[in-house]
């Protein structure tokens, strides 16, 4: 590499931020679930380290012309993740740091003439070596998002949000900033994809959480306030759905509506069943945010 690649710089910055997050975890935290089904934080962090090893192999392949498989086999890939997931935190941190440094060094060693050399992962189609950097950036950023910490799509490098990607990588990126679907609604209960069950929810692109009225002192009247909806805006919602409850006793303050209008957002206010139906419909093509109340 004849000069510092902007993408490699983004990878380094994203890795540093990931390591900061990981160093703030405890051993107990490693066992928490993530947005990757069946994987704990220990699995995700181990996978990011093994991915660095795999892509380092591909960089060697591109540089030398000698076929160097990313993984010996799909079974070896899976075993590497499972075997490392329950290690002590300090071992996982050291592994993640060392493997990431090795990837950086391998990328710097690739000459300009080799970046178009074809490589592949397991049985996938070949792709140019230049795509290795894009794949590593996505691995670090998207799996950081999967850890369910304070890091989400609003923290991504700006270039990543608009980067033109191959279809399968585009789908991976979009899945992390899609608004989660509501899978069940009944009196006093809302089930949300990847978030579990609660009475009331605040949902937005990339996630959400239970809506605790006590945080803002919200009551049925005068109703939803500016402070209730502000997070929907900061999380990148492109359209807003506000539910009024099953019996439509929950009001919405004029100030909240004026604030959302000032942000250029379309707002829908509806009874909760209708609000959930609309939100789920919008989530198929847009990035809605919603406040959902499941009782009166």
C-alpha cells in the first residue's frame, strides 16, 4: 500500500472504539445476549477477532498469489468462535487487539498492484482484494452494534452510512438500522423483535427500549411531551408514529407535534392497534420511530 487508505483509517478508528467499549465490560457482561441469535457478547467479540485472522489470510493471498484460505472449513470457523466465547475477558481483549493489529500490518504490506487480485471466503464467489477492507470495516462496526451497548447506527463512520456496497453487504448494513417489528400486541403487552416484552415501547431505527413515562413525568393528560419524542429524532427516524392507547386516553401535547414538524418529520397519531399496524407497514420500506402504549 503506497499511501494510507481512508478505509484502513476508518477501520483503525472503529477498532479503537470497539476496544473502548469492550474494556468497559465485565466478565458477567460477556454472557449477555446480542442481536446475533444464539450468540453472547463473548461470541461476537471472538468472531470479530477470528474474522481479522481470516481476512489477514486473504490479504496474504492477494499479496503473494498463493491461495491462503480464510478458514480451513465452515466447521473450523464455527469451532473457533464457540471455543473462544467463554474465555476470560482479558484474553478476549488481548486476542481482539492482537488480531486487529496483524490485519492492519498485513493491509499495509499489500502493494497497489495486488488490490484487484481475486480472493474468496470458503465457497463464496471471488471478489477483488480491495473489498477486504470494506468487509473488515463492516465486521467491526456492525458487530459493535450487535453488542447491545450504547453504540448504534448513529455512531457509525459517516462514510459507511452512504457507502455503495455489494447487495449482500448492503443487506447486512441495512438490517442493523432497520426499525424492529412489533410481533405481538394485546392489552398490557407488546412484543418487539430482538427487544423482548413490555407494556410500552419507544422504537426507532436500529432498536428501541421500554418507554418509562416516569423519566419525563408523562401522564395521559396533557400527554406525550417533547422530551418523549426527542430520542426518536436523534436516532434517525424518518417518520413518526404516536399511539394514543387502546382507549385513546393518551394525549399528545401541541409542543411535541410542533417540535416534530420543525424537524421536518411526518407524524401519525392513532389508536394503538392502528398505530402498530402502520408502524410495521412503514418499517418495511422506511425508518419509522414510534411511541407505543398498550393500555388505556
